[in-house]
């Protein structure tokens, strides 16, 4: 009979308590941090019943405990209700981005109750990127922050000086980007973007990267047509130089061949003269011998 009366009393307390407008609280925590959420400043010996109704991104669950030792926990993700000699609290050992949501708590104690609606916001570090791209024959620097919660602040600097002109920003709930049009003659390697976010104690600084195919980091302001014309004449000069080198090689080879032919012709003429001398010499010797006998 006493157990039935206890259950009846608890149902009455809970029904009346949840019908009262809760007090809203807003809490901000960094992802992966350890958190203890309190629902009342009453001591545990004064507390009769504590219940947490949690509404997260992907699921809802309940955690409760009473002074008789009865408990319930349908979360199953490491959240637990703990107590000290002073008060009880909801313990979350490691916050994840999925823990963001509304934590409704009710603490019933002797003489009254506390009712809170705690809005838990999780701060997650965003990913940041910066690059150059071409638009309408103009060079544009882009700095993008993805996964922003809360929003980030993006600024540009050139050689240590802040830039504001020709900059446009666009931010949504989960993405923020800033685009800066580069004036003619600006050296892109001296440009950088700075990102500030509550998760970081200091700002992050990035230098935009040139995409594949953009060989120079110095923006001259030339249009695509002029660059194409320049490339065309460059190829013409390269082809002309190659043709001149080839013609020189051919002429040199021809001269070498003519020189060899001339040397061969000279050798043949000398050889022919030598044969003529050898044919005549025996006759001359014979005539000379005959003459010497005759003289004797």
C-alpha cells in the first residue's frame, strides 16, 4: 500500500512540475570536452526525484534517479546521473556534435522543485581552404570556411596591411566564404586570409594556393586573348629557331661531304701521275744503257 502511495505521489509531483514553464538556459561547449550539467542547487538528502529528458539531433532519451535508489537510463552513450554530498548532476564524459540539443531537467525536493530547459550548443572547429580562381578574365582569391558553428569571421591582408576593397562575403549556417578580386599588378604570394572562430584561441592564417595550370603567382591583368596571342607568337619563334638550327646542320653536312669528295679527287689524280712515271722509267734506262755501249 505504501509503495502504491509513493508512486502516486511521484506521478502527481512530476505532472505538476512539467506543467510549469521551465527556465531557459543556454550553454556553449567545445566538442570532445567533459561536461557536468546541474539541475538544482539542493543537497542530495533533500532531493526526492531527478529526471532528465534529452532531445538531441538523432535521438531522444531519458535519465532519472530517485531517493529510493530506483534509476533509468535509455541513452546508452556514456551519459550518466551522478551525485555528491552536495548535489546531483548529469555527467557527459566527451561531447560530440550529435549531443547538441535540448536538455530538460526536473528536480523534485522537499518543499518544491526546479525545472530547467537547457539549450546545449556544441562548438566544432571548421575546416578552412583558400585558393585562386579566374572569373571573367580576372583573378579572384577565395577563402572558405566549412562546418561553421557558430559563424566565423574572415578578413584579408596584403603584405601585412588589411584589405577591404573588392571583397564580397556569403555565409550560411554551415559555410562561409569570402571572395577578393585582385587588382592588376598585385603579387599573389603576398596575399593571405585570416579566419577567427570561437573554437580557436588565435586566428588561423592561410595563403591561397594556385590551382593546377596557373604557373605564375603574379597577376598581370592580361586577358585570356592576349595570353593566347602571346603563346601563338612564342611558338612561331620557337619553330623558326628550330628551322634555322636544322638548316645550319644540313649546310654543315653538305660542306663536309664536298670536302671529302675534293680530298678523294686529289688522291686519285696523284695516283694516276705516279703510274705514268713508272711506265716511262724502264724505257729511259734502256736508252741510257744502249748509248753507253755505243760510246765505248
